């Protein structure tokens, strides 16, 4: 496994962990435990951001900028949900 594959794997793992921490926190009835899960979620987000920044700098992780039409379409989709 090369560095690019490792970082990509770590990014995917961090995304999954963020989803889990968010779910655990939202279902937790103990305030102290919920707070710990939220702390872990914040830490996980920081780690993921660093990994994405590293991968982006090396050209391994690319973002496609959304055009105005895509932004409006997504906005309309979610604004009608509320």
C-alpha cells in the first residue's frame, strides 16, 4: 500500500468515524458521555481536515467546484424539506 492509498483509506475511515460519533452523541442520554462523543467528533473532524489538506497538496484529493446552477438546485432541494 502506498502513501496515497493510506491517506485515502484514513480519510474514508475518519468520515465513517464522524458518522458514528455523531450518531452516538445524538442517541446518548447521559450528558457527560454525550459531551465526550462530541469532543471525539470535533477531534475527528480536525484529523480529517489535516488528512484532506495533505492529500490535496499532493494532488491526491481533488474537489470539483460547483457551478451556480448546481448550488441553486441543491438549495431548492433542501429548502423544500423544511
